[in-house]
C-alpha cells in the first residue's frame, strides 16, 4: 500500500514493473479499442484507479511515465468490476497479438 501517489509513480514504479512492460491506465472514456501492445511484450501493467476515477494530475503523471489510456466506455465502473473486465480484455489482446 502506497500512501503517496506521486512518490510511487516517480520514485518506485521502475522497481515494481518489469522493464519493457506495456503500461495502461484505465479511465472512463470512449468505448474499448484494443490497446497497442509492443511486439514481443509478454508483460503489461494495468493501473485501475479509485471508485471515483483518476483526477487530471494523476492521469497526466501516469501519461508522463508511459501509461496509455484505455477504457470500457463512458461510465465509471466499480473497481472490482473494472479489474475483471479489463484484465479479461487485456489478456485477450495479449493472446491474439
């Protein structure tokens, strides 16, 4: 558990994520478009925010650290629902290349 988001992203993220892993941040927006996954990548990181969604600062900071936005639609989902839905779609994308 990290209490300070900025410290996590700026100082600790590199030690927690496999080098070369594709990075995604889930945020409500236009419907699903299969994310771009780098050729040969077999690891991905998926950042799913709090129940109320990410704020602009958080999205910008994640974007500066290589996270691409993905969404399942305009509606903000509960965190547990978003996890299952996004992981299944991401796994499908990684499996089909």
